[in-house]
């Protein structure tokens, strides 16, 4: 269920609640404008949250049903029947804010329910006195609570989706709607691993044989063969869970005290090379406000990391799309943001993007080949250099990768 | 026979490059695809003198590609060399049943690769020399 | 000097959406057509809906009652099917109903469906037209199969034909009407098959009660010097009868639940007629797992009697049988070895299970399946398989015997690979009387 559907559903529930009040004859003519204002305000709030920037600011990508707010508004409508109790307003605001937290850890959602229950407790006396229903006094008290529970239960079902559950992958199975890639069992993992090792092993064997043959002819090993072997070994190490894949840099001089890379120049040449390869299908843009950015990082590692990210961007963006590279400086760090207009990632995929050998549904479905190791390696490469990486995505709208690297400081180490 | 054209389909681009590194040294013209579907279409459009197929690939696997290739009159005689990850007798039989010509178990030695490619490209050129 | 070039690798980009669609079409075509016969896998009447009524169906069923494919291998069955398909195509060209013929299809395993548009003929006449056509087609197929394969496989491949007409019933959907008609034809063919089967079971009963079996001996030679290692005892029924070949005998026995009786009679026949040449070399006898695990067979006196009749007996059991009956087998093996019998795995390499389990039995002999030996001089993959079997044999101390050697090329390849022993038509045909050296 996507954000739009959920928003509509929540609005529908709200309007239903208002109708309920009207039907029970609880609202007087003068209250209708107030009810309309409340209803309109709730709809406006939901619409606002659907606007990408705002939703992102609140950390919401898949909008859950805003049950909390719906419920309190039901209560609000009910209390109208007994006169407005202004004490409820702050609670309402608190409720809406906490409803946003429904996205996060379960604690937030408990708060939502607690606030709602509190509001209900306050509303009950007001309701009891004014609504005349052909039911006994006990039921008169229980009725609003029952409405609450029914709506909350319905909401919990709708709200329990992968985007809402926490990082627990087993919890993701309770999903309703979104397809959750299952965490592979340990045994499958081992079989896959053994199978996945065969290819890099074959590559290493080929280059090792070529080097041996060359040696018999008295030739030195070719650098590109060694580089390729290094890359494949790094891949195999990553597959078996070794933490530090070695950067393949056979010609790099040993132990330089302070590595430095001209980042803009590097990005320039990368952009040029990707333009040459993919310029026909994709618009590759490179912008920066800076004149020069030098980072304290190993150029080979950075290049490998950037290439990985760019390869992904190119791979998962269909023809006609864009890849934007943007470099800037802030707080003693350089920032490289690589954005694309490709298939993007769902929240679940983003959470697992840095796991080894994980590829999301859309990536697999897109048919592009890949081992799914890219981002895991990239993160390690960057962290080794003192950098960081983070993702932002709207499924179907694109992915933005932000890489942060420490600036090179001219004073000696 | 050198100057023969070889097409490799394998979902690992590094392996394609590695095999190409060996075979182009021998003088073969090598082309490849890591997308199995694109590889099949390329082979059908322009039949090579030898087709090297990985078996396990997402989308369309090596067995299916060989089966389809054997059904088209333009490619039914192209020799097919399978790169298999497992060495069970069953796989060897499946290779026969889909019309494969030979197979190489991964990881293989380059000398074995050269030997098999030489054997499979000797004698018959698939296309007339221009 | 080796040419040292380095041409750049040309990499084909991923398939565009039209490419993907093109591949999906090829996959669907693959599903729609059988590669061995070249025939569509679905009957296609090619007429408007209203003319389904009056469609005549001839259904030809290959009687796989002995499981030809698992006995002889998929390659032989491929040839049987493609020969049947081309026979049908040829016969249709010269058929009196050629103008009415609409579709020839294959059901994917053992049946061929022919559709004829007989709607212009009156209903009563339709079956009168179809029956003789079915007979003619059936005879044509039988004749060609016999020509190509001799009697061996064909006795297993008895062909049955059934006919049906699609009734004119406007209440029924035409596609289902046609499908139902086809099913009717299939049932008619199956009915013929079942009648034939009953007849065969009766015939077997007569053979058993009259002890009508005989033995022929096929020599096994050392490939290096053509010295004789021993003889395999092969059972035959009455010459020229349907129940002449062991596969036919055993299949009918299975159908009539007379397997043990048959095997007992086989052993009796073998041991009561051992020629001198056989007595002075090794005797290879086929036995099923069922027989070997039967208490009557394993009875010590029985085993001792067999040993008295012949000093050096090798019991051959098919690889598939061992796989299915492994635990029972293991136990039995000790008893047999204690009694002085040796043991051979027959048809090795034709099963699809890993060989490791079987090799734990450490057979003294491994007989390589005919399907692997066939044309192996032209087939690199088969040679690989054989090489690995050879090395396996060395590891466990088993002697390899190649079965079904029919050509010089095969013989040469086997000798080159180092296979020590072989048997087959090329080296020596099974015969009742044993001649001198080949």
C-alpha cells in the first residue's frame, strides 16, 4: 500500500468518524463549521506530509494511516456535543506529532495510543452527559472507547508494514502489501557463497596461469592482471566476510604519511569517462561551486568507491534519465552527492543496502547483473579513509548517495 | 583456428574479460555479454564460430540458451562450450541433452581453455571468410 | 611463433525492452515445439469454430510399457520419436486423406495426434474412413521402427492407434469439444494397448509353465588382446515371438505380477545348460534386487548349489536398482560375498544419482552403460564421463567393462582411454552356441 492510498484511507476514516457524530445527532448546527475546519485541517495536514520535502523532513517515505490523528479528531467531534474543552487542543497537537513517530520504533506508537487513550478519558464525561443513546449508562461510557478500539485495531493492521516495523527482518514478514525480500537462511547463504566464489576463483585462476606462463617466458607480470587478481580476491574476501578488502593498487608506494586526492579533478575525469560510455542514454551532470577540493584520502580507494556508486547509478537508471554529481565543502569535510532518476530503493532496501550480497527486488527485477556487493565495499572503503556514506531514495523516483570525506589539512601529521 | 570469432555469455563480466584476455592473445576475435538475453540475441543475429556459455545465470540460463540456439537453423551447428560450476554426471548429461558440444569445469586452467577452444574451432569456420 | 595480438573485447550492452520481448518469444516458441520431433506440442485444427464438429482424430501411442527410455537411454528414445515423426509426415503425404489433414502434434512423451477435417463427409462414414487410415499409419510406423532398430527395441515399442470423431454439439465450446475428442482417441488407443497386454500376460504364463526359456551367451573380451574374460548369460523366449527379449519378458511379468517366478526360471535355465567354454571362464548373471534379497535365493543351500554349478559367478545388478534398494542391498552383499560371489554394477553412468553411494559397495566390476559407449569417439563429453568413471574404478579397485560396443571408432576410443574389457555386437553377438576365438 503506498503513501497516497494510506493517506486517502486515513482521510476516509476521519470523514466517517465525523459522519458518525452527525448521525448520532451529537452536533448542533453551530458546530458544523468547526467540524468542517477540523476535518479540513486534518486533510490539509496529510496533504502537506505527502509533499516530498516535508515528508522527508519528518522521515516519512511511506505514509502510514494516520490513525492517531483520526481518533483524536473523532473524540474532538464527540466533545463538541458537550461543548468545547480547550484542554484537548494541546493533546491533539501532541497526538499528531506523535503520529509521525508511528514510523519509528514501537515506543513512538505506544505513545500515540497512550495520548489517544488519555484524550478519550477526558472526553468521556463530556460525551456521557450530552449524547442520548438508547443504551444503558455503562454502555454510554464504553461506547467511545469501543469506537476507539475498533478504529485503532483496524489502523494497527494497516499500519503494520515493513516501513513501520523496526530493523528486525523477521518482523518484516508480518507485512501487508509491500514485498519484503526474505533474509536468506544460514544454509542457503553458505550454498550461495560456495557458488558465488566459483566465478571470482575462475578469474583469479586465469590471470594466475597467464602470469605463470609469462614468467616461464621471462616476462614480468602485467599490472592489469595483478590488479584484476587483487579485485577478485577482494571480492572473495568480502564474500566470506573478511572485514577489510585490500584496495588494488600494486604501484602505490608504501606507507605515505598523509594521502591526498584532488577530488574535483578525480570527479572531472570520472564524469568524462561515464559520459563517454553512457552519454547517449543518460544525462551525466557534474557541478561544483568550489575551485578546488583536496581530501585526505587514498585516490585509488576513493576512485573505486565512486566508480561503484556511479556504476550503480548508471545501471539502475533507465535510458533518458539523469545522473548528477555535485561536490561541495562544509564543516571541514567534502561532500559528494551522486543523484540519479532511476528505480530508487524502498525503505527496507535502504536499510539493507549496505549488507553484503543484498540486492533489492527492483534491482533484481531490473535484470541488471551484479553481485550486490557494491555498497558494502564502498562503505568500508570510505570508512577506512575516514569518510561516511548515506542514502536517500524515493522508490521509482531515484536514489541520492551522499559521500563525506575529510578535507586534507596542509599541516604535517 | 585463429581469427575465429568467439562469443562468451557469462553473468560475471570479470570472467568474460579474463577469458577474453586469454583468447584474444591467441588471435581470436572475442565478444561477450553479461546479460544472457542480450547475448542470445547477439548470437542469433551474428552467429559466432564458437559459443561459450556459463550455466548459472539469472533470467535465461545456459541450458536454455543452448536449447534455443540449437533450434534455429542459422545457429544449429555452432559448437557450444559450457562453463559449469558443478561437476556432477547429471550436468554432463544435461549438456548433451540440450545439444552442448563440450564443457569446462570452473575454475579451469588457461591451458585447458585454450586446448578446448582450439579443438572446437578447428576445421570448420561457421561463416565464409570475407 | 604464436601470434600475439590483443584485440579489444567487444561487450554487448544489456538487452533493451524489445530485446527482452524477443527473448520471451523465443522461450515461448521453445515451449510450443518439441525439439526432438520438430512437432508442435498442441494440436491446431486451424479451422473456424464451427468446423470442429466433424473433426476426425487418429491418435498414435507408442507403447512404452517397458520404459524404453530408462532402459535404453534418452538418445535411443529421441531417435525412435524423430523416426516416428518423419514416418508420419511421409505417410500423410501419400495418404488418401491428405486433403483433409489439418494438424500433426506430439503430446510431449509418447503420443502423436493427427487431425482430419471430415466435416464434409456424413457422420456415419467418418469412422469408416478413420479406422483404415489409423491402421495404415500404424503399420507404417512399425515397419520403419523395425527397419531402423531391429526387433530389440521395437518389441517394447508396440504402437497402438485409436480413432475418434468430434460430435456436433452446439452446446459445447468447440475447443473443449475437440479436446474431449482427442481424449476419446487416446482412450481408444489405450484400450488396444490394454487388450494386447492381457494377451501378453497369458502368453507369459504359458512360457513359465512350459519352461519355454533358453539362454544365449555373449562374450566379454579383454580389449588389449581379445582374450575372453567370461560370458554374460542372456535370457531369450521363443524365437520370433513377442516375448523373445528379456525386457519384454520382464515387463510383462511385472504387469502380471510374476517377476520372481520368471527370475527363478531364468536361473534354472542358465545353470542347467552351462557350456564348457562358460564353465572354464567367468559367468556373468543378471539379477534384480528383488531376487537377490529374497530369502529363497539367499538360502545357503541354494547359493551353494549355484557355486557347485559354476566356480566364478559375477552377479550383475543395474545401477538404478541399487539406488532404489540400497540398504537391503548392502546387507545382502556380505552374504553373497561370503558365499564366493562377485558383483558387478550394470548400466553404470546411466542413472542420475551420484555414484558415491554405489561405489561404497566396492563392486568388483563396473559395466559401462551402452548409452555412454555409443558414438563416444565423436563425443567429447561422453569421453570425459568415461574418464571419470575409469578413475573412480581405479580408486575402488573395480574393473571396467564397456557394454554395447558396435563400431570400430567406439572400440578404438575405449582402448585409447584404457578401458580393459568390453562386450558388444562388434566383438561378439549373443549366441546359443559358443564359437572359438572372435
